[in-house]
C-alpha cells in the first residue's frame, strides 16, 4: 500500500508529456489523493440533483388513472421500492421491478445530474480503492467497457454494449474476458446504490469515468442501453487475438465498422494497464505510466527498440532499454503496416490529436448497436474530479 501511494505521488509530479521521456523511470500510477480531492468527495455528498418529485396533478375521472395505478401497484409488488437519495431536498419514491435477465426498470426518469452522481460514485471508489495492479482499477474498468462493446457485428446487428451479456456464461468465460470479474465486482456497489441504472449503461459509464479520471480526454456519453438475458450472449472469437497480425486487426475492427485511423486510435488504450500471465498469458505493462493516459504508447513503439522476449510464455516483445515494458504482436503490427504506421507517427508527435481522435472513436465504440431514443447532441459531458478541483 505504501508503495502504491508513493507511486501515485510521483505520477502527479511528472508532466504527462514527459511520462516516458526516459526508460530510467519506473512504473508510476495515478495521481495521489490530496486534500483537494478529499474535499471534493466530502462536498459532493452535499450536492443537489434534479431528482425532485414532479408537482402532483389532480387525476381525471377516467380509466387511465385506474390503469396507471394498477401498473404502479404491479411494479411495487414485483420488485418493491427503494428511496432514491437526492442528497438534499425531497427524497422521491421510486418503484423498481426486476426482470428475468436481472435488469431493473424504474419509474424514475434520470437527469444528466443524476448520471453525474453515478459518475462521482465510481470516481470516488477509484480514488479510495487502490489495491489493484498499479494502484488503480481504472484500466480494468476501461477493459470491461471495451470488451462489452467490442463484440458488435455490423452485418448482423448483434453484440455490443446493449445487453451486458457478460453477466452470463458462456460469455463471461470467454478467454478474452478473463479477469473482468474484478471490474464487474468493483461496480456492483454502485449498481446497488443506483438501482435504476442498467448494467449495460453502468459498465460503459465506468469506462468513461476511468478514462477521464486517468487524465484522458472527455468521453461524451448517453444512456439508453438495456440489459438482456443469456439468449443474447455473443459467440467466442469476436474480440482481438493479441498474437495475430495486421490482417486480424482489420478483420476484427472492420467487422465493427472501424477504418484504419480509428483502429490505431483505439489501440492507444494500451497506454493503460498491463497483461497478466494468469489471464491472457502475456506479461507486463506497455508504458511507464500505466494509470495515466498519454500518447506514450505510440512514442514508445517508435522510439524504443523491440525484440522478442526470452521466456516460457507466449511470444511477446520486450524493450531493449529497461526490459520492463512489453508489446504484443498486434502492437508491433501497427508499425509494420505502412498505413497504420502513418497514424502511429501522427499520434506520437501530437498528444492532443490522439486525445481528439481517441474520444471520438471510443464514443463510437461504446454506442455500437445501441437503439438510442436520444440524439447524439444529447450526450453528457461528465465533470471529472480534476475538473472539480480546478473549479475550486
């Protein structure tokens, strides 16, 4: 714990643009929890949200009132009710019922402020729970959102984040989803606190929160995903196989509807997290700052010399300088392919260009196959804890 805390303190002292300037740097994690952040979380418990009860209206003498009353009673009997804590002001009564897929449906119509409250709860947990990998659950939350969304097949319209079908076997047991139970369990207390949100929306919102709390760009987000049952689980093999080449990358991402530039931008997520021998079989982090999102992944691909690692595990690359970083065959494929290579070079030179494209393509990924009722211009731009600190 002391090591993780010290690492987080070091990461704040190192500017994003120099996080990988020298291979002599050791792995650093996310920024430390300073007093300003703690004050934010303390103050956030007193923030008010637009979840007040609407002004009651006198019911008309018609069958409509009877039908509505019967529907509300059915909801009450089917799932009981809970009180939605608006943290200041009145506490409205919200009726919840649970379906066969474990989904919850309520009579509350959440506002943008209500979803910000969910974001804040996830962010608070990210700061408080630092007992995972390099001191943050952020990378594995992003991986959960990514893998829930990356099963989409444009030709059949199946898969994607709409459904949260990784709750069920066999999808949760797919090899590519190994280790994601940690992320699902991490978000479960948030689900219990905000029972009105679907798992599908929660998992993706968790990925959005992870990116922003790890100093990445704002990821616009909108609700509308609904949980589905086991019948909607997708077949194994829809997610990338890290042992393959550029042809495989184009086949997997092309199936979802991405072009070459978008494929490279999405690959920049490998600036975060690490591989585990007990999951994918691979081992190690891609960058020196695995809990801070930067363009270092692209810089390291070009600036370091990469050779095959000599070990008993699957084929992976190792940096010649520190021998503490790794790249997968699919990563090296980006600098072997001339079309992919030009985008790697672009992002290595310009962190803001990477952030802009990363935000756009992650938003697209998280919305694949979702039958939204809202419009793209209705997307929510969440305020991160960094934004809240700066505002104070």
